[in-house]
């Protein structure tokens, strides 16, 4: 076989990894192209005897291979071969990256720094573009979190931002003093930006990963004062976090006490109010379906807005229902006086589809927690969970558990998962609308549904055992991608999209097989 010079192959190898890292947040197409370049370069490079010896000597590589082997085995008992082959194609990065990176000449520190710097630059550039949208500089108003970063899923994007934040700390420690100043503004900006995103998964992953790294530093440090200080800091943070959630819980469930016998029956203008005392829907402790006078609302709304009250909001919600909820959130009745009480800015909020006045504060944490409590409260009281992130996920998991009961040991097979979910939703007579009948949104449960308990254990082995063999669980870089990935598995089907699995597989493999230099600070 014709061999290119070794330096050229090394250049292509490093360049392909750089371009893959840049592509992950932005383009599935270029992500696929550069993965092909990486694989083709590995084949053309040849030297297969050396690579074969590395493969045999590295048991971790063989164990990682079980991940893809389980997917291949799942094809033996699937009935939906079309989706099965689609899934095999999606999962290819967890075969290609370990094989190519694990059998190639190990990356040195300069190569890894180059790859991570380019990835970080892509994340910072993407965050600035996203901020451009968030602040409305493009002249448009975004109506959902999906519009904040249009290239990949907003949840996966938040994970990339989290990884970028932790990478900065490593790059800062590995850089010469004269270059350290470059990372400070990037770190400050990404910390601000991750709160601007207001994505619960990203915030929780950032918080828990930080706690894990602080705990790691306590065990690694030999300085007693430092260990004592960090331990006290950790306990304080946990207490403050617990206090915030308990206070938020108490605040949410501080409902009005309503006596049906003593309520005002008429508006100031003498029109009758409508009351639904059976409804448990609330906004900021006030019941939504009390004190409603539709005739006054319809009349005065026409004077304040060009949108038809019987039509949709700009984000396709039910405008009248949104108006009910927004007025209730302010403690107002649903009548003419309430509409007159609203500012023009608040009328625009309602037209956009904002249902609660606390959501107008884009930078507060309480609205995120409030939304979770609100969804769970309504779900518990029989409301349809369709369109609501948290309560939908409960339905997804319930459906998945029913599938697991009937397919406990070997699952439904690589290609049959979507069909199994579709059938189970019908069997369960699920409240979810057809367009919301999705898969689990929990990667670990997804594995169990697809491959059963046996396949689930094999996949966990493929992910957990290699870092034990490579002695990487205490390594800073590997620890951050491992924690970020597994936390995301609890809330997302992270490995079921090309961008998601490429993100995890690339950095999992890079950090697993990267060899530290003796003078390296971690």
C-alpha cells in the first residue's frame, strides 16, 4: 500500500480532530465529513501490525468495542431493519474514535492543547452568536429555548458550554504565564452565558461537576488548611442550595385560601364572574380559573392588541389561556380593570406567549425551579403533560418501564425501539398527543429498553471499566467528560443523535487515551 510521509498523516490526524471539535456545535455535515477523513487517514497510513499490537495490548479498547458489538447483536432479533441500520450509523463514532485514537500514536500535550483551544474558540463564538439572538440584536424575538442556538439541541449545546468552562481551567494551568490572561475573559463570559441560557440541565451539570471536582481536590490536596476550607465551602454551598429549593417549594405551595361562599360575584362594572372551584391550576399561589369575566376581557383586549384573543400567541399557544395565566400570576382578576392595569410591555409579553410575570426576569433562577414545581403540580392533578418538559419525561419513563416489563432480559432489539414506544403509548392510552409521544429522554433506560438487562450491563461495562484499566478516574480531563456525560444520560438520550454521540465519544476517547507528561498540572 502506498504510504504518505508520517508527518503528513500526523498532521491530517490532528487537523481532523480539530475540525471535528469545531464542527460538533455547528454542523452535522462537516462533522461527518471530517470523521470520514479521520478514518480514511488511519487506513491509508497503514502500519497495521503496530496498530494490531496496540489493540491487543490495550484491553480498554476491546472492552469499549462491546458498546458497538451490543448494537450489532441487537440486529439479530429486530424487525425494523431500516431504523436498526440508522442506529448503527449514528453510533459509529463510538467505534471509530476509540479504534483510530486508541491505536494511533498517542497525542502529546501540544496536540491536545491545540484541539481543545479550537473547540473552546468554537464554543465562545457560538455563545456570542447565541447571545446576539438572546438580546434581540437580530431584530427578532425568540419564543422558545430551541431558537437560542439553532445548530444543535439546546441541551447538548449547554453541555458543550459546560465542558468549555472546565477546559479553560486545564488550559490555564498548562499555559505559560504570558498567555494565561487570554482565558480569564473567556471563562467569565461563559459563566455569565450559561446562566443566560437558563437551561436547567446545563446549570445542574455545571453545579454537580463543580462539586465533584472540589471533592476531588480535597482528597488530592496535602494542605490541611486548604482541605478544611474547601470542605466548609462545599457544606455551605449544599446548605444554601437545599435552602433555596425548600424555600422555593414553600413559596410555590403557598396557595390562596378561597371560600366559595364569600367570593365577589360581580365585576366593578356589574358583570358576573365565572368560577371553576374544582380546578387546581395555579400561578404564584393564585388559582387560575377564578374571577373570570370573558366579555370584559374580549372587549378591552381589542383596544390593547392586534392579536385576536381567540387565536394563538406568537409562539402558537392559546392566547386566552395565556392571558388568564399571566393576569393570575400578578394576582389580578380576569376583567377590564386587570387589562387596564397592564403596561404595553406586558401586553407584548402575553402576545409572545409568556404565561407568568416571573418569566420576564430572564436572569433569575427561581422561574426555572418554579416551572418544575408547576408542571409536577398540574401533572399530579390530572393535566395533560403534552408540551411540558418535566411531566412529559415522567410519561416517557413510565412508558419505557412498561416496555421493559415485557422485554426484560434482551430488550426489543436495535431497530424496534421507536415501534415499541408507539405501540406502548397506544396500549397505555397515554394522555400525550401523538406529536409528543417520544422516546425515553434517559439514555440509560433507552439502553435497557433496546437491549434488555443483559445488554444494559454490557454497555455500562464498556463505559465504566476502560477508565479503571487506564487509571483515569482521578484524571481532571477524563473526570469532567465522564461526569458531564453520565449526568446528561439521566435527562437526555444523549447518544441517540450524531452531534450528541460525537461529542461524548470524541472527548471520552481523547481524555481516556491521552498520556500525561511528568510536569503536567492537573
